[in-house]
């Protein structure tokens, strides 16, 4: 391809196959600026030793983070407009308090951030480089909604949002779209799609919430769960019936304690969008919703949310917003009505869940609130020791009572809880309690027998890719994270007297990092990699030292042990008070060079200059197990029973 007539060219590269195509297409790349948007393209160019810039080189992260925090208010205002149109078109939603847009806040935040982040990045790139032409590879569009690769409103990670945006008018520079180059096949995607037989079983169980709960409890507690479930099914269980909605998480680890308190938790339903969309409610007019959508499209106040400088990016999100109005609204009503009917039929006394991150889960919770049934959510994963506003919408909105992992979490969310009238109760985590008491399974014992050396266990999280949203400071960067991963892997690989076990995030929605390929290329013979073969919790028992690069739930799990824990805190800025507590127990570093130097010295000498108390539990108690330590399951059962009694008196 001839490029001499252009004074300056910028080429956007998103994955390794685009890099290879680019190197073939542009024989001379000296005059082109290669701009990389993903770790996979970075790794490929590094192998060729070709210079490049990453998209993050063009801006200040604080400026980007402000964009993300400002988006919270913008999205709330956007929800107000959408819900007004929906409720005018469908009076049933107004009567029941169903707000499909506000209830979709989590997914709207992700897609709005994903798009505006890239608009910001591209604007900064063009402003700095002032290219005569910007090349980008074309993108295929992928399904969303009931797709397991892009549930609800999300973008599939194989899709290029950059390419979609650069197809919009108004960039002020010439944009040339190169032919589509598909990303590498992700063999793990098949794990997201259950077999037709499994789907039939799931559908059947959705119609039989008692048997679904029995199956879930049997899977969790084996014969004990089956025995307790059969007692409940035959009418010999607890007298106080509760409904578990969606993911159980910590609720799944307190079955025995609930049974002992006389609480029958053997009624359960999944939050299954395909199921909620399978029937059209009789009290909703599809034509009226379509007219509402047409009205929204013509509303200037609505359309202003999708203009960036002179760029109208509405076409990039139009299909998702129409899906929200016309398809998710009926799904919300179905979730509401089926839940309300189950609450009435089974005489349910409490609605239990872990989080409401979908419009259908919020709708089900609203059915409970409207039926005077208390909604009790229990914290899912770690937060409270860093700023994380999305938890306000996922955990506090529509909850009567929110069980937290500790007093530190209560302090962080007390003001926000008052906004929604939600009571906070520092219960702790039954899952963390169970982990600290768990016995090593036969599978893990077999693995341990293959480890002849000491083991350093490195747990790393997934890349955000198209699901990037701004909530936790600083703004997450897949590219910066890859640099962290490489530095840690290189450090671990130097110590041949250790086996370095690298635990990759198991979610197949996201591509695994190139760490395994990097280890093979560089002949790192002491490294072993696992993705979904074992959980991080299972691997804890075989480790002698632990490394955490993204301190969320895995940090809490690591702290249940008395083993050395190295924590890198640059990708999540921990609040000063919490950091002070954490540094009493773990080796914490915010500078990457200091982190890998300390890790290197520890693996070489078995100690470093910094002192910690491996038995200090103050941080874990404040943000994980609660002030009383173990016993969260019993505390939860007692608090739940009190909540139900209180609701009866009101």
C-alpha cells in the first residue's frame, strides 16, 4: 500500500492478528505511528521489537477518571428521561414502580463508559498526533442481550468500539477503514454455552423453584444438603420460608445455620433473561413501547447525551437502547409478576440475594418490597476499602437490609444507604469463614503431590476489554495491567527453587492474558498456569507465599491464611485508613519497581526489611469477616430472623 502522499499516519491496532496484517500491508512503518489499544497487540509488537505508543500515553488518568465519575449523574438523568417515556407508554410499570432504565444502571454505566472512554482517548490521540489519516480495522457486530458473551446491553469483547466510533462523522481528520481481520479464536467461549440438554434442565428447574433450590443445595453440601432439602420438600423443614433469588454466594454457605434457626431456604429462582423474555405480558402494549422509542429518538434532550464535541455517537448504542425500551421492559414485568406470584403462593417471608446488577433482578426485588416482604442482600465480593460507587446501585437500591462484610464497609456506605432507606448490618462473610475451615480436597492433594518445591501463588484478574467502566480509582488500563503481569512473571521465573503457580481469571468472556505464551517463548520452566481447573481458594493450601496484583476478593481470601502476602496497590487505590490496617498484615507497594524488588528479595532470602504480623486480622475483620471473626453464617441467620420479625410488626 502506498503511503508516501500522507505526511503523518496513525494506525490503531487492537489484537495480534491485526498487527501481523499491518506488518504485511505496510512494508515500511518508519513514518507511521502505531497506536496500541490492547495487551495482545503490545505483546505481538514486542516480539518483533517494533516501537509503538499505547493509547494511554495521550492523556492524564485523572482527567479520564473525572469523566467516569461525572457519568454517574449523567446516566441517572438519562434514566429519568427513558423511564418517563416507558412509564407513559406502559402504565403498569408506573403503578408498580418498575423503572427499566434505572434498573439497568449497571449495564448502562458500562456501555456509556466504554463508548465515552474511547471517544476521549481518540480525541486525545488526534489532538496530539494530528495525523493526516487514521487507519482502523473494520469490526464485525456481535449479538447481545441473551448472548453469554454480551449479556443484557454489553458489547461483545470481540467487537471493536473504536472502529464503530470512527465510522461516525465529525472527527476532523481523514479516517480509513481497513478490511476486517477477525480476532484469534477463544477456545474458552464454548464453556459459556451449555448443552441443549443442560438448557432444558435449567428451564424445567426455573418452573420448579423448590427442586432448583434442592439441586443447588445438594451440589454445595452433598448428602447433608440433599437430606435437609428433602426434609423441607416433604414439609418437615423450617417454618419460615424465604426465597433465594439469583446467585447465592454467601447465602449458599449458611444452609445449616438457616435450618437451625427454623428458616426454610429451599425456594430459589435464577435471574435468566432468556426466560424472562420468553413470554409477553398481557398488560403491556408492544406498539406503545415502539412509539415510545420513536418519541425518545426525536427528543433533543435525550439525543444530547450521545454527542461528543461534534460527533453524534448515537448509532453506536442505538440498538441497545431500543432493546432496553422494547424488550427489557416486558422482561422486567415478567420478573416482577412471577416473583410476586411465588411470594404469595409460597407465603415467603424474606427475599434474599447477593446483588442486583440487572433490570430483572431489581424488578423481582421491587415485587418483594411492594408485597411488604423484606429484601435482604448480602455483600458479594470485596469493597469498602476503596471507592466503588457502582455498589450503591447494585446493593443498596431496592434493599431493605444489606449485610456487609464488616464495619469498614458500613462506614463507607452509610450516607448512601440513607438515600435509599437501607439498613446496614456488619455480618461478615460466611464464604470466607468456610474457606478458613475448609479441608484440602482429593483433587488438590493430588496436585500438591506434584509440587516438589516451595510454591509461590500469583493470582491475576481479567482484562476489562469492552466491559471497562470507571468506578474504582485509578481508571483501569488493560495495557498497564499487562506491564504489571509481565514484570511479576519475569520476577517469579528467576527463582527456580520455587514453583510459580499462576492463577488466571476463569471467566471465558474475557481473553486470557498472554502469560502462558510468554513463559513458553522465554522457557520459564518453573511456571504452571491454571484458569478454571482450580479456584484460587483451592490453591491457597498448596502455596507458601501469595502474590495479588488486583486486591479485591482474592485479597480477602489470601488474608484468611497466615502466609506471606504481597499486594500491588497501583491498580486499586486503597483508602488511607484501610491501607494502614492492611500494611500491618501484608507487604503492600504502590510502585511497581519497589513491589517486584521486594518480591525478588523475599524469594531469594526468605525475608525482607519490612516487618508484618502474619496473624494480624484487623483489616480482614473490618472488610471481610466482621468484628467477631468467624460465625458469620450464624449471625446472618439471627439477623435475618430479626428482620422478618420486625417486618411482621410493621
